[in-house]
C-alpha cells in the first residue's frame, strides 16, 4: 500500500532469493512456501490437511528416515486440537501413532493443542 514491493525475487547463481517484506498469516505462509517449493521442483513426501471444521495452519511437520523406517514428527502450535488427514506420497502398508502405539485409520490423526505426534509409516 505504500508503493514498496511486498515480494522481490532475485536470481543468485543457480538459485533464487526471495525477499518478503510483508507479514503473512499462517495460511498465507503455507501457500507461499508450497509455491516456492513447487517452483524449485520439490514435492512434499507427506500432505497434511485438516478435516472439515478443523485447521492445519499451525501444524508443523517433518518427515525423516531413521534406521530403515520413515517417521513424521508433527507439532500443533495452536490452542486447539488439530484433526488432520495424512496422505504420504510414498508406498506404505499402514501408519502407527508412536505416542499411544495406536494404528492410524484412514490417515486421520488428532494432535492435541501444543502437543506433538510421531507417526511411523509401515
């Protein structure tokens, strides 16, 4: 609104540098970072979305390999439960919530407010 660009993209060698001068809401960060990743040729190993009536905006996650297993670490950085749907982009036989050692049915996982979850893909 003041005439200054909110986003500037600069080429740097073989890469690109984004200068973001605007504050973003969590949902906008998710869209922006997804766009940047796609433009870089990256596809997420795991898609995390919210069930109807819930939100995934404040959920951070990471997929990693450990001793031949694939794990996802999720953190709900909000004051309310996050009802999530997990859709891995890789083959697996099932998912196990490692905190209560409970199978995850149809990819549906509830992460309590300000809590973490660890998921093992079998």
